[in-house]
C-alpha cells in the first residue's frame, strides 16, 4: 500500500471518529445510538473505534438521529462509502492468521512504529531471502503457505516508500546480526539492506552490543504502534501461538519508557551503520 489515505481501514477510523464527535455534539450516549439501530452498545463502540463497518442504512439512521444534514452529511456519507470498500483480493490474504489481521490493520495506519527484538529484524526491514528462511523454519506451514506469507510481508514494506511512510525506529541486540538465517549470503544481503534503510530520514536503526550487559527488557520483544487519526498508542506482543495487544495507558507508558532506555543503551545510528558495514564484510 503506497497511500495511507486510500486505505479502507483509515477511512473506517476517520468515520468512527466523526460519528463519535457527532453523537457527542448531539448530546447523546452510545445507548441512544444503540437503541436507534437496535443493536448493542458494544457494536456502537466498535464502530466509533473504527473496528466495525456500518451499513449505508445504519449510517443514514445515525445521521438522522444526530441531526446532520447538508454538505456535512454528504461528507460523512462519502466517508462511509470509502470505509465499506473491500480490498482487492490477494493470493496471500487467506494465509494470514486471524491473530495477525488486527496487527496488520493497525500497522498500516500507524504514523510511528517502534520495535525491539533480541534476535530478529522487524518484518518491515526484512529482505525476501531472510523472510523466507525465517517463515520457512515453521514446520507447521506448507510450502504454499510460506510463499503467501512471504508475499504478505513484502507487500507490507510498500508503506516505507509511500507518500505517508511511518517513522520506523528499531533497536536490536547484536545477536540479531549474528543469527544464521538463510545462510551467509542471505545474512549479508540482509545486513546491507539494513544499511540502506538506516540512510532514510524516517528510519532509525540502532544495535545494542553484547558488552552492554543487562539492559531494560532484555529478552522481551515488543512493537509500539502509534496509529493515525489521533488513535491511542498500543503495544503488540507476539509469541508462538498468540498475538496480544496491550492498550491500558499506564502499561503502554511503561513500554514507551523502556524503549527510551533501550535507545540510550544502544549505539548511535552512525556507529550502528559502521558496525553493520563491518559485519557485512565478515559474513
């Protein structure tokens, strides 16, 4: 995806924000909107958070209840039309586990992505060879599923060259550079790719050397996602079988503070690039 503003997910988020503001302006509660649509308050909350679609009929009913008309109504209805559009089908869509679909939706509308991992490079920074070796190591996947997941990972990277590219900040342990993922040639290509990424103004990449010793969150990978449309920052934690979101503000703040400490423990961007160049020559 090259244009963030063209994402149905982004339009859905904008529509949810707009409906929330219009309801509040009308002096109504979610219970009032739920009564109008004969649905649960949870559904209204889901619509206003941009997680659920709203049909044209439901949208018209809500706008009637909120007293919205004229050009303002036309603009909201246009948002609704864009939010209901389906994505073009892809050969890899069916291969994405349900637990990752919400992550993909948030990632593609995030303005800032902060990532720490003690062993692996973030999917947005992986080469195809590295991604294939990493995904293919999962023996539970069939070859066709590996191919589709690799395609999905490469498609995600289109965001980095789009008009609305997010800022990407990665902190990795030195161990991530020394993993034998796909062999020496694949790792050499991966390290060189990181050097090219580090040269972009919207990418910040740092390495924590082994000699640093103990540091915050050692061994606990996490991704901090700051979505567009004034959405709340969330933290994504992935393990073998699950993808978990941390959304409570106090807990998110702990991860943000930990990331600041990780940056302090890491090499500067300039020294990281020098280390990468040395590793690339040695591979």
